[in-house]
C-alpha cells in the first residue's frame, strides 16, 4: 500500500485525514447541539442543580465556545501545516484542468440560489438585518419619490 504513494503524498494524506477528525471535534464544541456530550452536560446541570439558574442556552454557549473554537481551528491548521502539509506535492495540471472544465460547464446561478445567499448574508446577524432594513427603507423612499413625486406617502406611513 505504501508503494502507491511517495513519502510526501503519504504525509499529505495523513494530514488531510487527521484534519477532518480535528475539524469535526472543534466544530462540534462550538454549539450545544454540535456533539452529544454538550447536550449531556446541559441535561446533567439541569438534573443535578434544578434550582440553579445556570444561564446556559444556545446563545450563551455560542458566545463562550465559538471564539475558542476559532482559536483552536487556527492553532490546529498551523500545527497540521507544519507537521504534514509543509512539503506537500503540487497539484496535477490534468486534475486542475478537468476541474476548471467542469466549473465552466456549471449553469448560471438561479434566482433561488441568489435569494438564499442574500438571506444567509443579511439575516444571519444583527448588522446584516439593520443593513437589510436600511435598504428596504431606502427603496421605499425611492419608490415613493418616483411614483408620487413627493415625500407625503412616507410621512403618512411613519
């Protein structure tokens, strides 16, 4: 089996396999529902301390664990790169060309895909929501000024 790969390719393959395991563990720790052990911890806290207000909910868990997960992900990437991927072989030109051909044959982005992208970008955080609301109000002002040639409808709405 080891005759199929050069030592550099074998090292890169090991690094890629280990990176999948690390990513699953690090990503699972970021949310309560990421791994079963997180759910067990929350359940045990409620069972062992029924009168205690721990304040642990989905949002508090993410605010605590997400920055740590990002830091662990960066450290993990650095260590994996130094140990396994530093001397990785270059990609094959044939594979790159085939991927480029398949990418060029993809259809254009549909309206539904664009809508989902906007929903994810704009509604996933408060800043995006404020930006989206600002854009909606801006469009409303533009529409009213074009259609009615005045700001009267906006004043009546407000």
